[in-house]
C-alpha cells in the first residue's frame, strides 16, 4: 500500500497560534497543541466474511470538514449496479468527527472479482480542518489480497478426518 499525505500546517514548533476562548477573547496555544487537534482522514477497504466494504475514518484528533473521496479507477459495487464514487457519502460529507468512521457496502467478494472490477484502486481523500486549511491523503490499495481469503462454506480441503 502506498501512502501520501499532505497539508498546510503553518507555524514553527512552540509558536503561538491565536484561538478564541469561551469569553470571545483570544488565548494563545502552541503550534504543537493546535496540531494535536488536526483531522486525519483515511480511506480503507475491509473484507468481513464474504463482503467487501470501503471505510472512511478520521484517525486524527480534530474534526474534518468538507470531506471528499475519489477513486481511480472508478469501480462498481452492489452486483455491478452502483458506481461507488457517485454515492453522496463520497462527495457530500460535510463533517466527520474525530475517531468516527463511516462504512459503505461494496459487494460480495466473489461477485466483485467475477465482474473483473479493478484490483488496484487509489483512494484520495481531501478534507479541511477547523481553520479551513486543506489536506489530502492518497492511498493505493491492492484489493487482490482479498481474492483468496478463506470464506465460510468454501473449502479447498474436503478430506475427512478420522
């Protein structure tokens, strides 16, 4: 899996970044404290039993705003009836809280591979922090690793023991 993350994070370590207090007055926080509240959004694929899901997860300590996800190449799920990139979850997610994840069903693993859907998919997540700074994380996934996972009811060894 290849991974690339980028973002605009200003300020040197120990620099003071003004933030509003509850009273409306500005109170200084260090750049390190401010960076500990940044979002970090990853897009992953998970196989559970015989099913494939795509997961958007904010692993950061701050909320993510205006989260958008693109896939290259495009692929279809739900028996080939849905182009996943076109569902609202991937282009209209306005807020993702820290530690929160959203999961979308892709397809049964056997059906996904039987249709010849791409095994190598690059997912790019773009998102913003509370201050409006933009970030991007791109991850290349090899879905082929799920092709030969053992599945319930499917056995390559039918020998009897005894």
